C-alpha cells in the first residue's frame, strides 16, 4: 500500500484562480490541473492507494465553510483533513465540526495564516487538537511563495513539541524545508512525524537518504505536495535512495496508518 500524505486539490469554482495565484507567488508550474479528478488519475498512474488532502482556511471566520466542503470530499481514496485559523475566536467550534465530520487531522500554514508557533497565546488551539485525539500537520520551513523571515523554523517547532508533548505532530517538507542544519540541531530524535513532500526534489539523493536516517525511518511519511510535484517522480526519488524495501514500506504506508482512520 502507498499513501501520499501531502496533496492538494481545489473546488472547481476556484481552482484556476488558486493555481494562478500559487504560480505567480512561488514561480512553480503544477504537474496536475488542481482538480480532484486529476489527482485520482495521477494516483492510478502512480499506483498510490490513498492521498491525504490538506486544505487551508486562510482567514478567521471561514472554518465552518471549509469543514463542510472537506467533509463532502472525504471519500476514499481521498482522505480529507480539516483546517483551523489559529486566530479565529471560534476555533473550538471549528475543531468540533471537524471531529464530528470524521476528519482525523488539522492542517495549518504559518505563512498563509500569518502566525508563529512562538505565540504562546495560541496554545489553547494546539491543546484542544491534542485533547480531541486529532493530529496536527503544519507547513515547516521556507516557502517559495513568501519572503523571509519565515514563521515555522525548527527551533520554534521544537518548542511547540516540548510544550505539547502529547500532540500528534506532523511537520511537512522534512521538518523545515531548506533549513536542514537547523533540522539536525533541533528536530533529530524528536517523537514526531515528518512528511517528505518536496524534499527529494530539493537535494542530492545521498543527502535525502541521510535526512531520512537522521529523522528516523519510523517517523517519515511519503508525500508529494501534488499538484506541485509529480507523484511518480516522488516515488522514484525515494526508491533511488536505496534505503531498502522494508524502510520504503514503512514510509509508503506503515507509519501513516498510525495516524489515519483507514
């Protein structure tokens, strides 16, 4: 079984605008057209059994609408997550809606949502996610669509983990994209998960293999950031590390099933 833990698709009415905005900000060309249908086609071509889709609510007050849409799209082989804006005064209601809808995790993005994990006043949001038994997945590190300073560096993420040791935490992009020295300093050995989206495309094969070893095979999740990376190519990049079939199977799905309700 193969699970892509980091994908995106958009509602039909906004997909063209969403892709155009991302193209302009990040200077990236998508591998897919941003629709659910095209993601399903790509999965079939790549031999991927499930894709986890990560929507983002970009402003306070929009959480309920996003949860409603995500719940309607939460049918196999797509596993939808919810999202909450940490500054939303009604964050508790949004999280309850997500849990009631059967969504098993919450996605946040410090750049798009303009917050930092160093803001202690936001800790009640992370506490509630933890207490509800949901997992939290966050963008981590640099983002090609934004300028520094970035809001999700390894040091702040380590502090988040220390303040909330029972929070099931997934850090995207190998812990913090393009902050590899800080990942080694602050995140190696932590009992958290790391998705590997956009990592193999960003470094030599030997460095990719070393990063997986540093983070721990048992903590790594296969991910692509589709539509921004090709799923077949991402699978090939992981296989090229020659970490072995047992390790590949753990990263492909064995670790992910610990978090997902499948």
